[in-house]
């Protein structure tokens, strides 16, 4: 295979379009068609994969508006009128107390000719009109400005109004009773009549440098197409094969980059947050605060100003707390989202310094040590060591490898080791200057920009935080019932007032206002907030941070807590546990296992060499960098890495070892789809080439010669896993080839015909306080469940070790038979199949709980879910193993249907589940943890215990305040009714 380098790629032409970008035929095709392709297979894509960006959806309506001078004046007139009307109400209140300037001593109501009744009636009329004005403006505030604009087609407007249907998720909706459902239906009808079931956003229309119209909606640019007369976002298809992506190492021309920047916008997510004054205005313009203000205005007028001043202080305190929490959370998000740096990009065949804001898909950038990635990209030349802790919470740096220059398919999941993600930091780079044709060579480390802005993984995360799906907890719906009952009670009191105050409408109105604002106290929201704020304060002192104080009340009612395993219940890394070598016995013509040992140095030389060489560890300033398992494996070998390798790596044995120095000639990194990795090493002593393959014991068994697999192989591996071991298998063969021949050989040809040589076992140890935390949670009537991506037997072992599964209970594992595709149940202790699990689940112990716990793999979970059989078994299942991130979300959603559910994880691959749960707590201070309502910098499961304790205390405080305020209001109103009845009787 000929040598491939960046220079040869560039000489073939760096342009994605041979013709100039200004040609109308290309642009129209790019905008109106599904894609426009060139000789590199790259083109524009109309729309994106994100459904929320589809303006053609039935849930989205768009319309255009143009400004009008008369409409602008009317808008300002309405706002000024409201302000002046409020001022006049304060003037009437001051006049009621005789506090206006030049008021005679001991005189009041000079504006009503010293007639207090007339002054009161004037205040009533002015107040009622002000209520109408405020309610009307508040109800249509997002549409108000457009009412005074001229409506037109979107492409002809100065503004585009995007209305998106609100699909509010009511958590625990299945627990609503008859009354809650009907009140909720009535509230939904009222919202529909007022148009509150649509989210309204008005976006200004701008022009690009080539006079294309566009607007930005939810941080995504929508560009107008003159061909189909629609606005839509754009994405770019860079190719689906490795070699097609590597072929783009020539970068873009300035003309191409400008065109793409116009279509997708800058690589910058602008998070607009209000100033402190703006945040205060946002809080006081809410409907709740307006109701409180209207009530306090009446209190100030009706000789009730002392109570009004106290209530005003409480309300302002609640507003200040809410404002500070939101503002600090928004500033934290802004720091995470906004990034702008200078870097080197390949434009017109030469390196130029550009801003990260100007990057577009297809750009080739130079990766340097210390830089922070501002986009998602594909590493097409050179190696890099990345610190991804800001996104995944993983403390150890991750080694990234260049994309192979072959025709294999590229996918985001399978090629994670070849991708760099926005927000991560480059710890070290290593250019590839020589290659056998597998990789692109260059003097720099090159990255092909793949996704920018909100299309990147970090951008999608930020976008979900900025524009979340509206969520209503069942408690919010139950509060509507409470307010409905109190409203009916107010109407009853009004009827009584009309009866007792016949002929005195002023007195009737004053009593009605008193009843209304006592029964529906303006400080009710502040009373609920008091318990929340105190709980948040106490949690913060324990290094547990809350970004959504409303979730505190929900956490108090939590009944199910799901846990990730690795990094949550157990320590972050694995620890070397031992090896079990396989030996081929010629007399028996079969292989057999030797005794398990924790001393690697006492094993066969082949296994020692394999453990020392079959990994992807590198040395960065005397710190080992790579996969945590690889690092622990290499440490166990006690070998070292030489700074000056002959090929890829040079591995030196310990000084007291008789083994020879090894040179890694080829390496095939670990790929999840293959569940294995392999290396070819040359023994410096005899020049012989050795192939070592490492992977899951299932994969190595399928790959190795059958005669080298010991009898009882599966049983031995399963027993090690049952004891909490992480089992890796090794295979080996001597490669009969030269180094020149090796360069052209495929991975499958190199690995075929290997012999199994042994097992390497690690263990993931429990955190010291995990068992205590699980015990306390169970003592608080919390059902604890494990949802892990690890093996089922390892998960079961950890569940038993931490007390999640009682030691005397039987565990039955459900999995899918790979040959038949059927679900099978197996007793993990006896390894005997279980034909029917129902009798086992019906057998209960003295405490009334079943004596059998279920565990399922991800495959069995999906099988049962699709068949509708998972829901009945949900509360009998204690361990969910081999769960992918989407499986964790589905499992969390199912448990949420059965009770208020918490999710505790480290903020890595369980981020989506943390966000989906009623109560998510991330044991991480990574940026990705911000999607979780709660996060803890103290990576201990005891954080869950503290969260539930403080939440329950906060809920008790809030409910006590709530009951006291309602009882006080109803008592005072009944006191007034009884008093007026006696006065009327006398």
C-alpha cells in the first residue's frame, strides 16, 4: 500500500466544490434538495436530525411581522398607561390616609371632596380596571408586540414569530384521582382559550453577507430558501467511510468556509442572561408576583398596611432568593457554553489563524497541547491525550487515535476513540510522521471538524438546558385542586357578604377582597418556598448543589432510587486481582486451567508478555495515560515504556526479569463492536513477531482455536464474574511474516488462528460508606436498584456485597439465549435453569418480602419491554445489567410510573437518565452534571441520604407553613362572617 500523507491529499484538490460556491444551481440544489454532493461525497443537508428544529411539524406555527410606527406608539402608550395607572392607585392610597402634600390636618380624601366613601369607590373602580389591564397584558405578553405589527409572510417580515405547541410532561400523572383529572382538564381548556398552550418566540430576521435571510431560534440558525420558500437549518454530510473522511485533510477554501458559515451560523452558543435588574424585573413580572402585588395594594389602602408591609417583606425575600438561584445557575451555564479561542485552520491550502467562532464542518484544524476543543471533530492524523472530565466526569485522561485510512464504515458510537469533543482539553499530542499506510501522516496533529454550535454533543447538552421540556409534577396539579376549593369557599363568603351587607356594595366589595386575600394568601408561595430555601442552604453546606429548588419537594417523596455501579457504588477504577493461565497438555490433546494466582511474575512468559504489551497506554510526563483498565493492567506487569520507541512503543521489562525488550509494530485499538483489541510485537532478542489479542472472554473464545479452550471455560469465567471480577481473556500466536508484509495485512488475517493462553482478572471494590448508605436508605423505605452497564454477575455480586440484595435471598438472572433468541432464567448460585419464576416470586419471608430477587441483562430487558412483560416484574427486579444509556433512560421512565424515582450516577454515560428521573443526583462536578437537578462534589452515596433527609425536612416545613396560612385565612374569614351575622342580628 502506498504511503498516504496530508500533502498528497491536498494535491488532489482541497475544495469540496469544484465550481464556485456562488453558482445559483449549486446553491438552490443545496437548499431545496436532500443533499448536494461533490467528488468527495459531501454536501449540504436540508434540516437536521433534531426533531425540535423541524418547522414543518404540526406542532409549530410560524408567521412574519413588520413594524409599524402607529403600532409602536400604541405599545408604548399601553405600557405608559399601566405605569401611570399604578401611580394613581398609590396616590389614592396616600389620599385615603391624608398623606398627600398640602392636605389639611386631620383631613383625608381631599381628591374625593373629603368623602371617604366616594374615595373608596374611586379606588375600587381604578383598582378593578388596573386588574383587567394587568391580567390582559400578562396573558398576552409574548404576543403583545406582534398585535401592533403588520402580519405578513415569514420571508417578507422583519420578524418571524415561532409558536411551538407545549407538551407538558406531568410526572406521576397516573396517580391523579378523579378530582385532580377534572380540574386539570378545566385548566387545560382555559389555557387553550388564552393561547397559553403555545410557546411564543419572536425572532428578528437578518441578512447574511450574500443577502440570504435568516433568523436564529433556540440557538440554531434557520436560513430561507428561495426555491421552496421556507426557513430551515442546515447540516453537512462529510462522509460515511473512514477513507472519505481522511481524504478531506486538505481543508476548505475561504469561499467554501464563508458559504457554510452563512448556512449554519457561528460556532458559538450565546447564552443571554439578564442583568441583576433584568432578573428582578423577570421575577416581578410573573403572574404569581402580580397577584401578590394586587393584593398588597388593597392591603395598603384598606387600613391594613401593617400586615401589607410584613407580607411585602416576605414576598420580596422570596423573590430575591428565586432571583439569586436562577441568576447564578444561568451564569454557570454561560461560562460552560460560551467559548471563543484563536487556533490554526487549513484554508486555501495554507495554515491561517482563525477564531473558533468561524469554524465550520469540513474545516481541518491543528490540535495543540493545552487547547480546549470548541467543536466536535474527527482525529485524522496523529495521536492525542484528552482530558474529558468536564463532560464525562472521568478523572483519568483518555487516549485518542487517528482514523484508519481504510474503507470501513464510520459511526459515532463505534469510533469514539477517534473523536474529539467540544469542551474537552488536549493534554498531549503526538504527530504521526511515518506509517505503513494505515494512517495519514503529517507533521501536525490534524482534526476534521465534524459538528459545531448546537450540533456538537456539548451544544446539544446546552440547548436541552436552555430550552427544556416543560415539566409539571403531580403536586402542582394537586395544588390547582386546593386553589379551586379555596376559590369556591371565597365565592361562598361573597354570597354571605351580599346577604349581610344588603344595600352597601362598597362594604361588600371590601369584605370580598378581605376574604379573597386571606383565603388565597399572597404569601402562600413564599410559605412553600421557605422549606425549599432552607433545604437548599443546608444541602449546599454539605457540598450538594441544587439548580432546581422545586425538585427538593419531589425528592422528599422519593420511593425508588436507581444507582449506577462503577464510580457510584464502587470506586472509580479497577484493581488487579490475579491471573488464571491455561496450559495445553499434549498427552490429553486438550487444554486445562492452572491454579488461580495473584502473582503475575510466576506465570508463563507468554502471558507476561501479553499483559505487558496488549494495551494502548502512553507515558505523559511520568504519568500513564489511557484506558483505566489498560493502565491497571500495565502497572500489574511492572514493565516500563521507553521514551524513544522503534515503532509505536518500546516496552522494557523489569531489571530482574529474563524477558527481552518488546517493540510494538502494529496496534488495533479496542473497538466496542469487536469487544477486543490486538497488538503485534517484535521480540528484540530473536526478532520474532508475536500477536496478542485481548477482549471479553466470550469474544476470545469465539476467536481462539477450539482445542486450546479448557473444559469448563464458561463456568470458570462466570464464577470469577460472580465473585465480582472483571474478566479479560488473552490469546496468542506467532506471526510468520516480515515487517513489510505486516504493513499490508488486515486485522482479521492477523488475529485468525490464535491460541487461548489465560485470563486476567480485575475487581471493582465498594466505596467504604456504600453499604451504610444503602442500609440507611432501606431504613427510610427507599427501594434501591442497580442499573449498570457492567456484567450481570458482577452487578449481582456488588448488590449482595452492599446489602442491596439480602444475603439469604436467591437471585434469578434473565438473559437471551444467543442461539435460540429466547428468554431464559437461571439461578445464579446453582447455575440451574428456572422454568417458571412466578412460584419463586410468590414465596415470601417473615418480613413479607419475596425471597427471590430478579436480575436482567439489557437484551432481556428490551425483550421483556417489547413484549409488555417488564412492567409486572419491575418491582421484583433488583439488578439491571449491560444497560446502554438509552436503556437506563427507559428503565428510569418505567420506575417513574410506579413511584417517585431518583437516579444516582457519576454524570458520565448516565447523564440522560439523571435528567429523566424525578430526582437526579450526579456524584460529579463535571459540566455535564449541570443537567441533573442535584450534583455533589463529594462522590459518596451518602449524598443521596443527605439529600432525602434535608428534602423531607424541607417538605415538612413547607407543608406546616402551608397549613398554617390556609387555616389562618379560613379562620379569619369565618370570624368576620360570624361577627357580621351578630352585628346584623342586633
